[in-house]
């Protein structure tokens, strides 16, 4: 049997057939690739614009939404700022109204307490009622005690006008001067009766609803400012000790320069050490509140003489029941103003020394407002020496009556 009869071809023909088959496959593959590329690119070119159009429409919708929100956001700030401004104005108006009502309430309480207690100050309240709108330059409160009769008399014969001149000082110059004192522990006792008799003679006392005592000076200071601001509408309220010499005209001219400052705190500013040791003068029982031992107090005016504006006096009057009292009255006053927008004015003419210091300054044309001895925290033996201080350092009586504030 031959190879052909068995179904097999010759070897040469089989080889040629395989080569052509390979070439045919490659050709078909290339043709398919070409055909596929053409078929792919055609729909791609047609479908992409549709996709872009759809996406652009979506973006436009989103953009329009953003524009709408932007417009709302642009209009909202203006509306919000307007509402905030209106609210702030309303709060300021309400705050001012409340402040005025509190001042009127404080004045009414002071009047009621004075009338109920039968204090001589009720006569002053009647006077205030007839000319309540009278504006004064300053109220000078002279801190005194039951045992200081000689000091008071020495002040009366030196720098404090008496009788008709005291009334003239109030009417023409707008200056009120009063000795400030409270009551004894046994109200209506011999000490109170002695003060009442002295007041009937001179008419120069401001009686407080306060029990006298050296350790109660901070409470007395609060009571004084509360009572004074209730009785007299003044630019300034002054506290001075009864062993200090004062030139009233110079004091008035000095304070008049600070009328434009609504929260003025005027005095000789100091920052003394906090004394923790018991038994020493000016001991501070609450020394631990001021930090480590050896620290100093915050800046405050020395207690011999200082002045505060009406706004600060009103603040004390309204908040007197919650203001903390330290052992030393001048420290207490300074602490009440911490945290407030207060202008501390350090004027060294309010704390001159006694002659020759104040005398030399007067000769140089720089008359002192107040004179005292630092070693005694006042004029040493003031009842005997204040006349000499007045003669050598006083501004002269004509200076007061010719002064224009």
C-alpha cells in the first residue's frame, strides 16, 4: 500500500501548507486589528461629545446652585451686621437706662435711710430736692473721728471756710466741704450727742449710717462715696484726712483739668510692700492673696487725699455690698477699680511735705494741693502745727474767691 492510498500527502506539500496557514493567520490578525481600530474610533468620536454635554449641564446646574448660595451668603453678612449693630445699640441703651435707674435707686435708699434715722443730713436732702439739678465741681469729705475735735477746730480756722463763707463756697464755686463721720457702737450715746451739738454749731457734718472704728475705714469709705453721690451731683468726690492741709482753690483747678476723663482716679500713686507680720502697722491679714511673701501691692493712691470721678463713685455706690474690704482703706479703694477701665492719675502735688518742702514749692509758683508728713501719715501733731503750715504754704483766701473752675 502506498502513502497516498493511506491518506497521507507528500512531505513537501505539507510544509508549504503550514507556511501559508501562518501567513494567513497573521494577515487575518492584522486585518482584524485594523478593522477593530476603525470600529472603535468611530463610536468614540460620536459618544464623547454627548458625555461632555451631559457633564457640562450637570456642572452648570451645580454652578448655578453655588451662585445662588453665594448670593445668599453675600446678602446674609449685611443683614447679620445690621442686626448685630441694632442689638448692640439696644443693649447700650438698656445698659444706660439700668445704670440711671440704679443711681436713682441708690439716691432714694440713701434718702430713706437718712430720714428714717433722723440724721441731720435730712436737711441737706430737702435742699437737694429744691435744686436737685445743681451741678457741683467737687465734694470734699474730711474723714474724722469722735476723738478728733481739736483737729476739726484746727481745720476750721485754717483752710476750711465757715458759716456764710461755707454756703458761699457751695453756691458760687460749686464746692461742698463736710466732715465725715458715722455713729458710735451705742447709737444715741454721749459720743453721738457731742457730734450732734457740734453740727448744730457749725453745720459742716455728713453723718453716715456706719459704726465708727479704725478697722472699719474701708466700709466707711464705701458709705461716704455712696452717700455723697446720692446727695450731690458733682464731677469729683474727694476724701481727705483731718490732719492734712489742703489748698481748696489749687485742688479745684487741678481736678477741673480732668473733667473730660469719665473714670479718673487722682492721687499720689504708690505700691508699698504687703506686710504679713502681725503686730506691725498696716498689717495685711490677707497677705497671701498677693502672692509670695515680700510682694508689693498693686498701684493705688495714698490714703491722705485722693479724688475719684462721678462715674467711679456711682460704681462704688451701686456695688458697695459686694466690694471686698481689705485692712487698709487705700488698698481697698484701689482693688475696687482693678478690672475697670480706670485712668490712674499720679499728681505729686497732692502729697507735698510740710515746710520747708511745700514752702519752697509755693515760692517757686508751684503751690501744693495737700501737705503732710509721710512719717506720721499726716501732719505730725496737726492740731498744733497746721496753723504754721497754713501760714507758710497756704494759697491765700483771695485765691479761692477769685478762682474760676
